[in-house]
């Protein structure tokens, strides 16, 4: 028997476990991915990258096949919630029958917390080639006001 050295740090390992058990873990496990009669009905958790600057966060989320009208973003303090759903397009022409189909409707959902609250008025979102980019400004903490004594 021999030992294999572990190259991951404890923080990376903890993040891996957190990602595995995110909000939609049980939905992915308990919801069937496909049925005999219909398309994929499972909710997918999209991959994302988060970068932080002094003034805010830049988040890139992969949403292949989605248009900007299909995506709903809500922000509540530090919590960011994303939902995206596309309808399955059925294009049948007269005299045509579908022999095989793998394309289906997709549903994505993801929710995560940021270290600081987000200023919604200064934030924006952009969709480009199936990648949603969120630029979320950090809410500036209120500076203590000094009272003058009269």
C-alpha cells in the first residue's frame, strides 16, 4: 500500500463540497433528468466564475441556448438568485415526422451569497453568446456622520 499526496488545499476541498451540496443538489438527485414522453425536465445549476475588485464583483455564468428575455435575476442584499428557462421549439412541417430528437427545453437555477451587499442601482447585466455577465457594485458602507455642537 502507498499514499497518494493530496495537492488540494483545505479551502479548495471545502469549496468543492459546498458546490456539490448547493441549493439545487437535492433537485438534481430527486428529479428525473428525462422521461419517456418528454424532454429533459431537470433543473441544471449553471457554472459560474466570480471575480472581485475594490468596487464590486464580476460574475460570468454559462447559459447556453438562452436569450436575455429568458433570464430572471433578483438580488436581495448579499443573495443573488438566477432563473432561466427556454421553451422547446416544435417545428413540424406538413408530411414530416420526427425520427430522433435530442434538443429540448432547458431550465437553469442558481443562488449564491456574496461577502458584501450589492448596490442594485450601480449594477448591470449583459448577455453575450450564451454567457451572462453581471457587474455588481458593492454597497458602500455609510460613513459615520459627525455632529456639530451648537
